C-alpha cells in the first residue's frame, strides 16, 4: 500500500527499489508475503534483510508478515506461540503471558 515516496524511508530501499516495488505491486497485485519481495527486480537478499522487518504485508499468507518481527526470527515466535498454545495469528495479543515465559 505504501507509496514509492514513503518506501524510500525504509532501511535499504532506494528510489529505484521503491519504484520497482510499486511497479511489481501494480503488475502482480498485493504482496502475499514478505518473501515475495525477493521477486522484485534488483531487490536482493541484502536489501531484503535490511528492509523486511519494516515492511508489513496485510492479510497475507503469514500473520507475522504484518508485525515488526523480522523473518529471521519467525521460527522463535512460532515456538513461543506453540509453548503458549496460542494460534500464530493471535501471538500479538498475549503480551502478559510473554512476560512470564522462561525464554
């Protein structure tokens, strides 16, 4: 949903990448997940690593894509959700339980 101008404020996203993201979204429709960003022209793994945690994917395949959790930490969050017996899409609602969790 973000404009190319707004995207340039995201870490690692240059004007060229922002234009490519918007063009990809215009051509293919809304992103389904953060990994789909890797399909954007000239957006490589390093840029993805820098930007992914700041970009949100609403109503996508993975509820964590609409959070500040970086993709490299998804497995940890999945294990926490499992330990708390909470569906992954509800993990953001269990703040008090997280305080009591022995990490």
